[in-house]
C-alpha cells in the first residue's frame, strides 16, 4: 500500500518543480512592459514603458523606451518647453538597484498659441531611455512616477505609475520594443555632424546671442533650439531665432529673456539642437562676450512714409481700376450735391479702406500668432475666399450694367429718407472695402518694403504700418472730403455717364472672370469652364430681359470687335500686341540646386510667382518674355528656377522669409559673382534684369 503513496508524492513533487521552473519565464514574458496606461480623467493621452531586452553587462545598462500617444491637438513638451508648458519628469527614487536613468529627447517642434511659443510634440512620440543599474546580477525593481503635462488651449497635469520587476540576466530582446526604441533613436539629434561652429557671441546690452554655423552640405529650412536643461539656464527663455543664409554659412540671432532678471550668459556654454531637412545635430557653443552684428533696420517713421507712398500707388495698379471706375461715376454724380453730402460719402469710402486694411492686419496677426504662413495676398491661396470674390465682383458688374437693383421695403426707404442719404454712405463704405480686397493681388513699388517691415515686426508695428497703407490708399478720397469743391471741377453728369458705367461694368466682369480662372487650380479646367459658361449665360439672359436683344448683340459685337482689333493691330505693327513667345521651361525651386549650380559656375534666375499675382503677370509679359531678357535666360550657362506660391508651400514660404520677403513677386539672381544673390525690384525692368545677370555671372 506504500508504493502508490510514494508515486503520488513523487508526481506532486515533479509538478511543483516544473511550475517553479516555468514561473521565471512567465515573469520575464510579462515584466518587459507596463502595458498601455490611460488616466480615466484624461483619456486623450496613453502611456506605456517597455524594456527592449538589450543589456550591456560592462556598463551595467539596460535600454527602454517610453511611448506616448496624444490624440487630436493635444501636445506635450520638450526638455526645455519654451515660454510656457512644463517638461515631463520621471521620479525613480523609490526604485531598487537603479543608479540613474538617461532620458533621450527627440528634436522638438515649435507651437504658438496666443503669442506664446512652446517646444514639444504632438501625435506619437518615443523617448528612448538608458537605465544604469547598481548590480547587473541582482533583481531590479522599477518604481517611477511619470508627471506629464499635456495641453491644447487648456493644460492637464497627469501622473502615471511605472512599476516593473526584472532580472537583467534573464532579459531577452523583445522585437516590438526594439523596433520602437530604434524609431526613437532615429529622431534624436546626433553628436557627430558636418556642422561647424564658427562663432558664438553674447551681447549683454542687446540680450542677444549671435551664432554662425557652417554646413558644407548647405542649408534648406534650418531651425535652432537651445536646451537650457535643469541647470543655471533653466529660467532663461531663448526665443525663435532670426536666421539668414549666405551660401553654406548660417547666421542666427536669438533673443534671450528671463522673468526673474536680465539673463546673464557671460562665459556660459549653450547646448544647441539644430534641425534641417534630413539633419538633426547637437553641439556645444561656448559663448564669448561682445556686441552682436545688427543689420540695418528701417526706422518706424521711415516705414510709415514708405507705407503711405505704397498705399497711394496702389490706386493706379490694374487690380483696383474697376473699383475706381465705380468711384469715378460716383464722383461725377456728386456734382451739385451739398458739401456735407460729398464729404460724408468720401469719408465713408476712406473708412471702408481703413476697415479693410485693419481686417487684413487682424487676419495676418492671427496667422502670425498661430505660426502659419504670412504674406501679402496670402488669402488668395484659399479657394473659398476666391469664390466669394468671384460672386461679389459678378454682382457688382451686373449692378453697373443695370441688370438688377436692390429694392428695399418702402418702410425702410422712408426711414432712410428721413435720416438723410445714409444708405448711399453704406454703399461708399463697401466700395472702399472692396477696393482694398481687390488690391491685394497687386504689388507696387514701396509696398513690399512696408509689408515686409510690418510682418517682421511686433503686432503694434504691424497695425501702425497697415494703417499707414490704408491712409495712403485713401488719400484721394480724403482729399475730396477735405475739399468738397473739387467735385464741381468735373464735367456735368449726362448721358455719356451711361457709357462710362458700361465700360467699367465690363472691366468688373473681366475681373470676375479672372478671379474665376484662379479656381482651375482647385476645381480643374472643365468644372471652372462650366461655371464660367453658366454665369455668362445667366448675365446675357438677364441682359436680354432687361435691355432687350439689341443690348446682347451689342455686347457680343463689342467683344468680337475688340478681339478683332487686337489681332489686326498685332498683324500691322508686329510689336505692340505681338503674341508672346513660347513659355520658358522652369525647374522647381531648390536651394541645394542653386548652390550646386553656382559652384559649377552657372547663373541662376529665380522667379517666385503665383497665378493670382497681377504684378507677376505684368513682369512676365512685359520683361521676362521680352527681348533681350528672353534670350538671355535661355543661354547655356543659365538655370531658370521658379517657386509657385499659388497654393500654400512651406518651401516657397521659407525661401521668401529667408530673404526678408512676405509676398510675390520676388526675383533674385545668383551666380559666381553673387553667390548670396542679387534681389530685383518688385516691378521688373529689362535693364535691371540684364544688369543683375551680368553682375552675377562675372
């Protein structure tokens, strides 16, 4: 009877031994990851910590990775978060057999909210970590608290407990964790790079750091971050750098500030993180004390004068001629009115211009605060804005052609009559606003300088400069408002005014068709053509109903005769209306190719343009496609490069801003004699282009 008992005992002992032997394997399989952790009070953020299984016995280190997922627009922060935000921290103090942990930080991104700039990460971020152990042969008990700040327009501070127990000698590589770890490593700035520090200068008076960096491979869209760390620079904020590029040399100026006191950076060493296309590097920059170089800047009063002149010149640009036609007919019809009425009408137009410029300034200020693309006419990159402008210009054209009138209810008309001619004042105000919106596709002399100054300065200066632009454009209306008697110098109104009104109505209709043509880049040619045909058919049908068939025939005959006259003049003169030569072939804008071509002894002509830019079209038809420029650009040593800003483009925007420009057209010539480039005036001339090409080629 004892034998079965012995057998059962032996069997139980065997099973117990087997379970004991397998238990470390189960622990090893489970102990490499915390799994996903989500705080129920803050579900947009998920966190997990994983060991990769990589163990280095000599250095007594184990590798791990902290993985964070942030939904929608939530973000967390870099080691140096910037003007706002809190860097994530990990408190490992309760852990056992753990000496320290090295936290490796990927290159951050910049974010702006309400004028406050921070550095951090959105979406999916991986932080590689190196755990330094006290004894590689003993059990490690990880017990850490991750404090993570995550923000949108609000911020939430959340704690996550990281607890893992593992025996380093029993760890084996985990493929998923190693893959994530290697992904994280690839985003880290590298200590070894071709970048060489040429100069690092600190100016105490200007509270500015000047950095000069050389990259033999050239620069594309660089950015520089200063990792202030947890030391004596932790209270210092380094603002977004102002970067200029001259060949392979990058010059950056960084404003430093501190909420405690004036920053003290004498004999300090900055830890720099430099990012560019296909480049992430870090290097140390020991600062020397001196005075940083300051580029000549425009004094605010000079900028205001330039803005006034630029706004005034906008009145004769082709963009606003249809609106000026409307205004001209209003001026003539004002003859005989009381001075009070004339003054109120013209002040209303000036107020409309001023309001429209303020709206543009506000729009650009919002873009500036949110870190978006800035530029004169940038709203024409939006198809919805273009669509609204097509509708408005079409309605204005139909109104000037007498195809419809807005009839107010009799009660409102009576009330307005008792209050004076206020309804016409509203019309004048709208005309002023509309003139400004139509002016934005045009650039004028002095306008680009004023806009670049405004967009590169603070918000108050931006508003002051745009106010000066508005006053300059409104100057003719303000002049008549100040001296209403000027209206009496114009011819008396009569039947001839109907012809003038029709002429400018057709000009407005042409503006509407031009705006509609810009939609081809968004809707395609077939859809745009159908919309144009439907709109013209509706206008002609309305014209038939209101004016009769003779008017339709007259309009079609006028258009046909105009086209025939242009063709006949072209045939007779062979000059004034000669057809333009075939389009030049252009390469896409590429900074690296510019430098490469210049190194090869070639000359590069860069044309930054947009389909909605009227001045760009004028430069193209009047200079670029005309002799001798046309032939010069086709010579064997010439490289033609074009940047298209019709739609938003980070590459084109970065190129413009690198040259201190915020709008198109922009033309610049590079060559062996001018590797830094020779910028051309906004309105090109043949002599200016040829001279720049010759100087750059020598």
